[in-house]
C-alpha cells in the first residue's frame, strides 16, 4: 500500500483539501531530545501520563483511526466541503482500513485513551519510509490526531514521545512529517 501515491491523492487536490505544507525533518538525537524535554512543562506531561494511557494499536483499531482522521479533517485543511466528505471518509477507509496493525508491522501506531477507555488521539508512523541524504532511515509521521475535547492536555506530546521511543529503539535517526502551514497546533507540537 502506498500512502503517497499521486493518483490516489488527486481527488484531495481537486477538491482543494491539500493545503500548503511545511515538510519537517528532525534528527532523533538523545542530547537534543533531553534539551527539548526540559522545555516541556513537567506538570502538564505528568498530568497527561496520569490521565491517559497510550497503547500499541491492534488490528481492531482500524475504525478508530478512520474516525479520528475524519473528525480532524477540518483541522487538517483550510476548508471543508460537505460534498467531498464522503470521498474523504472513503480515502481514510482505504488508507487505514488496510493498515497493518499486527505486532510485527512496519508501522508504529499508538492510541491514547483516558483511564476510562475514552478515545483521545492516535499517532501513525511509517517506520521505514525512505532514506535521507546520508543513507540512514527516515520514519514519517503519517498522522497525529487528538480530539478537540483533549486539546491542551499534552496528549500529542505523550503520543509523540511514545512514537520517538519506538523509533529510537529500532535505530531510526530521522523522522519527517508534513504539516499544513495553517496548522499552528501541530507545528507547535513538532517543535517541542
């Protein structure tokens, strides 16, 4: 399955759903990670760690990922056209309905839930996405979604940290992502 195939994304472009993007590439460096973690609010991260649990996604989570992606469409794109929402939902069904969520999957997918089991967010990372200039592997964050009711509670930070732990354990040295130029929330998360 190719998530970046131009022919599959043509309808997104035609419908005006693809915003201008910032492509970011970050080196996963222990010293840099330590410096950035000191800049985070320890209280917010601790509160998130107590209020939410992050678990590896299972094959039964496909519909959860589709729901999250669809719920966050207005946040990902400049505008939402009701006539195109059916197509957008079908596109996510194609992407995430067939996503390999088995334990030995090449994707790292983590789901955040409240301690009561309510869905809060998820992160999807394609671990062996491509090679960068120095021939080391680069992972790619395909999606990070947090439901609006859970914004401002460090859920995205906790999901990102869990994703980075898994990448570092597999020897990945770089992670990339595409962020809409208007998406200040995710840009702020990425810089942290």
